[in-house]
C-alpha cells in the first residue's frame, strides 16, 4: 500500500514538472523566418502556411518594432520589450558608456550579456519550472542573467546545422521523456532575408526560397503529427521584419550636407544615429530636414509611435529615411533592405498559428510583435514579466480555457 502511494506521488510530481505551474500540458513551437514579409504568401506559393491558416489562425499582418531589423526584433519577440528598452537598438550601434561599437557580426560584442537588457521568455519560463529549447534564436546562446535555455545551439559553432537538421532537432526534443521535454521551443531560419537583400523581395530567388521554407514548415507539421504528443503541440510561424526594394538612385549622401566637423560619429543604417560635435546638433537638424525622403529628429523628439530615443545607445540625432531610401556615406549594393518605420506595409510580417490553444480558421486584423511574449507566457501557463506587450491584443486568437 505504501509503495503504491509513493508511486502515485512520484507520477504526480513528474506530471506537474512536465505541465508547469498552472497544469497546462501543451507544448509550443515558435518559428521565425527571417525577413518573411506579410504578403509573401499571396505573392508566392505557400500551401503549408495556407494549411496552417485553415487549421488555426493567421494575422493580416504583424507590426515589428522600430527599427525593423533582425537583432532588435528577435530580441523583442523574446522579451516583449521594444528595442529602446531592451538595449539592442539596431544591428549595430555605438555604446557611449563603454566607448565600444556593438555589432551582430562581431562575436566579442554579440556574445556579451551586458548588452542584453530585459528578460527573455526562456528565462521567465525556467524560473517557473518550465524547460525550454532553442535553435539559434538571438540571445539564446548568450548567458543573459547567467542563464541559457535548457537546450540550445551555439550560433558561432561551425558548421551550422542545416535547416532540415534544425527541424529534426525540434522533433528530437519532443520525443524526450515528459520530465525532460521542453514545453517552449524557439526555432530560427536565416532566410528569406539573405535572398531578399541580394535579389530584392520581388525576385525569382525569393520565390524559390519562400517555397523551400514553406516545404520545411510542411515537414515540421508532418513530423509533429507522427508524435505521441501531436494533439498537444501549438505551432507559431512568424518573422522579425519585412523587406523592401532599394536602389542607388534613392540615396542621400551624408557628406554632401554635413561637414565632418559637425559629426563625431555616425552609426547604423535605417535609422542612422548621429553623435554630433558639441554645439552642432541644431545645425545638423536644420541641414537634414531640408532634404526630401529623410527625416531627422533630436533623439528625445523621435515620434512617440516609434518608441525610440531614450536609450543612451542612440545618437543625439536620429535619421530616418523613407521606406526604400538610404542615407549614409555610400549606397548599399543590395537590392532589398529593412529597418524602416513599422507602419510601412513592406516592413510588416506574417503570423500563422495552429494547435490545441488556437481557434480554427480565424483571421486577426493584426497586432504588434511585443504582444508575442505575453502570448507565449499564456500558452505555457506562466506568469509573465512586465513588458511593453499587451495580451488583450492577441487573446482573440485563442480558444477559451
């Protein structure tokens, strides 16, 4: 009798660990397709995303946070904070406090946890007894708050695993014993961003890449369906930012308008942060605001809709080109770019989801990507940190509990 009681208690403990604090026993996979514009499914063939929409929900579009670029927005999706609040204010920026330039391409700065403010969802979850798994999501291989996801892949470790192997990694985690299995899995694909940059968003190369990614999503869905836990798996597919066409004839040459003595440092693109020499900030603003297709602001006067300008990693003057325009010392050789105002349709992204917690065949008019963090917290049944997100804007996607 005593042995039976002990066995029952152990079973209860294992089940409680697997379900998390609130008893929710579902699993959530969130997939990011870097640079996947909201209207790619209407431009190109995506039968598996269309199947997701039929089985679950989609948003007409989801707005990224400003600037609409990779590192700022992947970390926003993870923390629920706008870049101005979580510290990754652009793919590259100048940190006045340290006198060091951060760049996503520099492993020394990219891997320094001091730059990453806020609390990623995997830390929030693990503090509440929920295991997580992560394949290449921004910040996941960095010891933020001295913590990593339960399972993760190191981005700098070569060779990187293939897209197909990333899907298989997710499936292998869902095959683990219940007490070891992660209930949140974050999966990153670094396309179609690269193709969009090199060839432009409306190109045969992007069409081919979108079709490839859609096939990978179909493979993921098929393999999930074969799992014993299939009926308990939520799947979200979204992105960090969109993509727009650029060309050298839509370029504003900074040096044609700003003498070198006015500027101490120019950093980043879309937007560009200008650190002005003492006494020249007003001169810079007057000169730039005479130029068509760009807008320049004192950092404290950036429009409130952009939620940008309080971080000390942002310059004295913020230069915001119109969507599709460039500002700097030389035009990009690429045919596609991002980073622009999230209100520009080309910057907005896709959002699809299905699973036991989502409605079926429902279309949302859209929301903002800071809302994904509280959505993930709800799906895991954990208490979220205070963020810039608003659960009320996404709760219409969900079935009633």
